[in-house]
């Protein structure tokens, strides 16, 4: 290994060591990093990556108006991106019958993954896309589970996306009638006399009340009875792939769920009443607000914040924008800098966004390869609990090395179909100090510690090579490596 490669890996290891402990940066940094401004903190948590144009937009609107605009997502024009997706990923717009007729269902699955990543990367509806990802993970469905390979496309389009910034009750009702969800959690086999409890259990444990939410095994059994007959139309049916209630498979007897009596002969209303009971339950408010605060604020969210959000949840029938507004304007949020490590998708998309990378159609294969190595391909978490949302899961040595490999390959233009303009990031000056300052503004959007800034400058000047008499390489030749180094640093690893 040559001197330059050893030096680069050594410096990268030093910078990424902070992020690999599974705790927040503040817990183990001897000298705290300069904190980002509230505006930059908000952009880091409410988007898939900060860009120069987003910073200008935030400066022009102010933090409050920017949040208002993002929460009113339907008024943000996204037509140009959708036109491109119509051409590149046409299956995401297909009906159930069209999807069923595809010779290869994995074509639909792959195009949904690609569209998901490209929406996160390019959509101006950034907070909306963050919430789409949050709810997709909350109502997690494994994409490779039989017919789900096609039907997850419908779930994404008709369940998650329309309700991502609506009311939780409406989202829960839509999910309960999602063919992809009912097939994934085996409710299509849930019939009177031999009920399948899988969906009933996960509905309470993972979607609403939480494992300690106060339900019993009897409640699981009763909820399963309420959802007998909730299934999916078969290929012999004109409504193939759509939700179907079969009265002849439904348990028409009376039930009791969480102390509430559900009369006999209620038909499909039995399951709908269960959804209403769960959506309004105090344990659901606490569970959902804890997950939101964990995603946006800290791995161990402050109880004070969760309690306030839970009260708003119950007062507003789970109005998601109201919950986000309370959380994002709270003191707990504003004091949570560097408490959230980026998960792989956030890290990869953020690196592409801040470097203004240009992508060709074939670039998706490169992104998928690295997401596979990093362990977070959309919709491919096998159990129904969704990808973990705490740093401890993502900070193995191998995981951090793969992040470094990606940032190094991206900055070195070694990813097929992906390019970038270095001069757009470094500016016109050839002075190492100016290049480092320009890159830190473009990539990191925060001040550097003096010692870190000096280290970056020394790396750019190739001081180590000069001291050995081997001769330093031209500064511009070292810019790609410096970009990779900055993207591997804790300044960029945390959001």
C-alpha cells in the first residue's frame, strides 16, 4: 500500500472512529464539534440531504415558513420528477391487474425501489419523502414475499404516500385493507373457526399499541376473529389484487377487544371498529410519538417531548403535521445536534445531494450494490418491525468501512453513471485554505474545529509526502480524496 493510501485510510479511520461507537457524538468527543444552526439542524433532519439551494431557500423563507411550506406538500410542484419517473419506472403507476399480468414481478419491485431512491434524491417535497420513508418502515412489508413483489407498489401509492402527512387513523385504516399487508402477514388465511393471529398480533404490537401497550393474548385472539374474511381478490376475480371482504369466511359472533364489546353480525365493520379503537388508544399515541421522536430527535427520546406529542396526538386524532410542528419547534429538538446517526439510505442520498452528483439511468445498479453492502435496500427488511432507527445497529466496523468505500468511490468518480463537478464544490481559488473552507460549506454546512480544519489543509497540501522527500502531488489531484474524507467524518455522519 502506497504512502498516500496509508495516510488517507489512517485519517479516515481517525475521523470515523467517533461514529463507530454506537453512541451520540456528544458522548465521546473530547472537544465538542461546533453545533449547526437551528436552520441547518432542521434541514439535516427534515430532508435526505442539505444542498446549497435548500440553504438559500431556508434563508429566504425563514425556518417557520420553510416548515409550513414543506408540511403543505401537495402545493409543491413535483411534476418534472414524476414525468421522468413515468419514463424510467412505468410500473409504479400500473393498476393491480396490469401488475398481475407482468411476466416478471421483480420488474415492479426493482422499479419501485429505484423510484423511491430517486424521489428521496430529487423531490422538492423533502419532508414529505422523509415521512413516506418513516411510515413505510413503520408499516414494514418485505418486498420479496410472493405476490407482495407486485402489490407493494399499490401499498406505496395508495396507502403510504396519500396519508404520510395526514391523520394516523386514516393511514391505519388504509393499511388494514392493503392487499400487500394482508398477504405479508397472512390474513388472507384468517377464516372463521381457524383464525390466523399473525396480522392481529402485529397490528397491536408493531403498528399501534406497542409490545407493552396493555393488550392480552385474549385481545390478540379477539382481534383475529374481527379480521376473519379480510383478504385479497384472486386471479379468478375481476378485482384481482384488490382488497376483498368475504362474509362467508367471517366469524359473525360477538367479540370483546380491549374492554369494548363488538356486537355479533357486524361483518366488515368488526375490523373497522378495531382500527378505530386502536387509533384512539392512549398507548398508540405514546408508541407512535416515541417512534417519531426517536427518528427526528434522539435514539432515546426525551419523555417530556413524547408526553406533549402524545397529548396532541389524542387531541387532533393523530394529525401528523401537528405532531411534527410541536416536535420540530421544541427545545428538545433544537438542542439535539449530532444525536442521530444517518442510516445508510440517508447517508448515501445525502452524499449524492450535497455533491450535486449527476446520475444516469444505469447509476441505480451502483447505488443498489452499495445499499446491499450497507444493509438497507428499501423494503427488504425481512421481519415486520422495520429497519432499526438507532445508531447501535449501524455502527459495526464493517458498516463504517462500507460507508468510507462508498464516499471514496463517489468522490473518485468510480461509480458507473455518476459524475460531479469538482469546481462547483471547491470554488475558483487554488489555495488549500480556501478549498477546505469551500468544501466544508458545501458538504458539511457547519464550522470546523480549528484542529480539524488544519488537518484537512495539511492533507490537501500533502504535508506528509513532502516531509519524507517523496514530493507532494498537485493539490487538485487530492481534492477527490479530501471530499471522501469529509464525507466519512462525524461532521457528515450525523444528521
